[in-house]
């Protein structure tokens, strides 16, 4: 396949979900990856009730759109609750974490540039 030259249409339900090892009750689906799109990747994260992703930084920015559920997110030192229809921008290098804030899964799209991304987890304590 020639990257960026072939249209792709697929259903979210047809994309395999993989466990996020650093998270609790968290999975990721890569909806559009570097194998298809030359500039950006689109992923869908699902955080189950009681689950979350610990504080970390990325070397790439994130653009996010909340599909369903409610979540707590902290970006830098600003903690907020988000829900369906909210959008989030996380600059590269800024610490952030997530957790599910309700009794239904917290699901969001996350778009990132197709660049090398180094993830660094923050020390707890």
C-alpha cells in the first residue's frame, strides 16, 4: 500500500483493542496508523470504571475528543473532569494522567503526529 494514497474506511468495532500495559483497565485501538496516514495517527482509548493511566509525558502533542463516559484528566497542575463532546489539547512534554470518573467506560479519540514518541512515567510519591 502506498501511504497517504489509499482511502481507508473501517468500523471501530472491527479494530482490535490492545491492553495499555502501564494503565489499569485501559485499552487502545489504533484506528489509523503510520501504515496508512503519513502525518497523523488516530487512536481510541477506553478506560473502564476504576481504571486509569498514571502521570507521564510524551514528546508529541495530543489532540483528543471524548466520545463517551466521564473522565478525570490532569494536565500539568490543572485537573478537570471531561465528558462526551469535550476536546482536549495536551502540549508535548507536559505531564498528564487520566482516570474513569463514572460507572461507564470513559472513551476518547486521541490524535498524534506520526513522529517518534518517547513516553516517560512520573515517579509516584
